C-alpha cells in the first residue's frame, strides 16, 4: 500500500466524518484547522480508520496523535507490522 493511496483513503474518511467533499487534508492538518474536529469526531475518525485499514490502535497510540501526519505514520506502522507478520 503506497502513501498516496493511504492519504486518499484517509482524506475520504475525513470528508465523510466532517461531511465536506471539498476538504483537503495535509500532514499538518490538526484539530486547530478543522472547526468541527472535537473529541467525538476524533473517535469517529479512529473507528473509521481502524475499520477501513483493518488495524487497531491502542489508547496510548491514540493519545499521541496530534495531526494527520502522526495518524498516517501510525497507519503505515500498523500496516507494515501486519504485512510482516
């Protein structure tokens, strides 16, 4: 799975959660950039990402996520771990 594909998939998730088809996310995108990104939206994002990528995050990992870049890095870490298992 390449980075462009993962970013596109995550962007689709963000667009769905925030109900905004024009939303463009970048590595630096954080709750400071999206008005509706609150704790409930964060939970919805995590659940959707786990489902779409067939991965699971633990609480400690989730607490360290500060922006889209952190989230993408964690997704890749989980995907690579699963592929190497």
